[in-house]
C-alpha cells in the first residue's frame, strides 16, 4: 500500500496548489470542500484547522497517513495552529512555509508560528510560482513512498 501525506493548514495556505505542483498537475484554484484522498496526498479543507470542533477529523485522518505536512502562509499575520498542536499526532510532521515570493511575506514570523505549534525546524520554504523549495519536497516524497 502506498503511503499518504496529510496536508493541513488554514484556508488559502496553499495546500491544494502545493499538491498540484508536486504532482505536476495544472495549477488551478479549487476550493477543497471535503477530505480528498484521490492522490498521494490527503488534502483537507482549511476549515478543519480553523474551527476547533473539526480537530478530531484531522487527528482521526492522521491515523491513515505516514506523514503530516503543516503549511503556514508567510503572508498571514496570525497562526491558526494552537500551541503545541503537533504533539497530538503520532506521526512525523514537517513544517512548510508557503508564498514566500509575495511582498508581504514574513518568513521569520511564519517559522515562529510553526515552532509555536510544536513543529520542529528545519522548515521547507516554498513558492509554487517561483518553484522555490519544490525540488526539496519532491525528494522528500521519494522518502515517504
């Protein structure tokens, strides 16, 4: 059975876009409405992180994957991850900082938010538009498979 990766992050963090880029699919915006198990990734709606009543869905889904990728949008001025949230998962969890190509991006603040969530560095710093950090994540996919 092929391993899967759970993508978590707030609405607009770039989960689906990152997935499309890594799978070399056409980049097109598509709001994720429900858990999507259709590929190597389990893509979840950002609301599952934004609304605490849905945390149990993330925790339950994590049992079906080999690794969790937590995405933090570098343009956001706040985090949606609760303190030490990563500690509830019994799986490896890596931090990914997205959208670092945008003018308002603050990579250091995004890294602080991931650390706050209990996710240990090093973090993958990415821009799908500039393809920054994408090769490193593709190499990580080889490890997960």
